[in-house]
C-alpha cells in the first residue's frame, strides 16, 4: 500500500479500458479471464485487490473470512493500481476492497490536511463518494516511504527525507509510473525540501523485488517502498524518517459498497481488529521469501487468529 504514484492522456485512456477488461476476470485472479459473472448476483459480494501482492493477501483474507461466514464471494484480484480500480469502486462494480487510509484520502482530495491516523480516517470518511463507506481500520499499516540502501544512507548521513539535501551525486528515483504525479512524489521533494532529482525510472512492481533490486544494484538511488515490505530488513534498506508528514498514515481499511450488510461488515471488522503491523510484515514475507500463495497465507493467518 499503494501507493507510489502509480502520463499522459493516452496512457490514462488505455488504463480505463484495461479496468473494464480487468473486472471481467474470474476468481482465478487473472483479470483477463472472461469466465466471471461479475457483480450481477445481488447475493454475491465482489472482493477486489490491487495488482500488489500484499493487497491481494489482505483481499484474500477478507474473501475467506466472508465465505467462512456464509457469504458468497466473487474475487476480482490484481486489477491494477488506484487510477484503474477506483473508478470501478465508485461505479459499484466492486463491493469490498482493502485500502490504505492516507493514500486513498489523497487520491480523493488532493488538498486534504492529513494528520494522525485517527484524523486521516475521519477525513477519509468525509471524502468518500456517495454509496461508499469505510469500516474499522486495522492497526496494520503499509506506509509509503522514501527508501535508500544502508550504504547510501551511511555515505551521506541520511536520516530523514530532508537530509537528502546532503547528497552530492545525481539521484534517480524509481517506482510505479504513477509516482511521478503523486502528491508525495519527486515534485514534492523539490517544492517542499529543495531536493533535485536527476530523473525517474519506472519500476512497475509496487515497491516489490524489482524495485528493491534496482535500488540494491544502484540503478536507482531512491525508491518508494512500503514499510510492510520484508525486503527493508532482509536487503539492508533504510526507510527515511518523515517528521513533516509528507506521507499520510496508511492504515489498512476495507472500503465497501451498500451491498455489504451488517453481518458481512462485522466479519470484516473482526479481521481489522486482529490484523497488526507485525502480522502484515510476516504475511508479506511468506509471499516474497517463502513464495506461498495468497490463498495459503490467508487461510493460515485466519486459523492462527481464530477467525474461522
């Protein structure tokens, strides 16, 4: 949790077409598979996810928890980044989606004030389009961060984002292409801190292994990597401190449509109550390092959390 800004009119048009195609996908998780019945069945809840492994794990947890409580679920996973799936949520094609409070708030309101986790959550409730709501947020966060290697941090005595002004060599930024226009992207680094960057290199895996490899190999020097990534520890990276609140708090939260009734909402709220920040890092490690499927990871966590 998307999210680094994840341009151009032609690209946006292509993405919009892709979103329609993606939502034709079936429970296999392949958004291009046309075998799904979509959300036509009023008794079925469509659960979606970003094309980001951590988000898919949380979506699978939601789906399995709902199914264990008698709710029929249609999985529409790996839809893409927020620019793709948000119009589909607004349009009612998706009923349950794991989101991140601060990033979603900034996507809905570029002038939002942010603040504490509670303040950001309250602002998000006010900013949501009609017909959508957020349930309880989890303690788990997948915070955006500007991340460097430990060696780079040591070389220039980097501690927080502002200290990037100490760097005397060109800084190439890497991340999803949308990062270029996000409110915390390279433009914000220049406007808020006076930090000049030498260029932008798209790495389209949501701060995953490809982004980490580009950082470790010094193809890029600065990356947007989410703080629940196990690679921060395993690859000796440093998420720079953010005392100025450039990134809003990003607690995991279910965004739901009016089709989610009180029974389903109670199930999802139980998941949020149980999901800790440490849990999310562990779940992500099982995906990245152990190469387990989202289905297996979700089932094991639900059992361990006594939510079945």
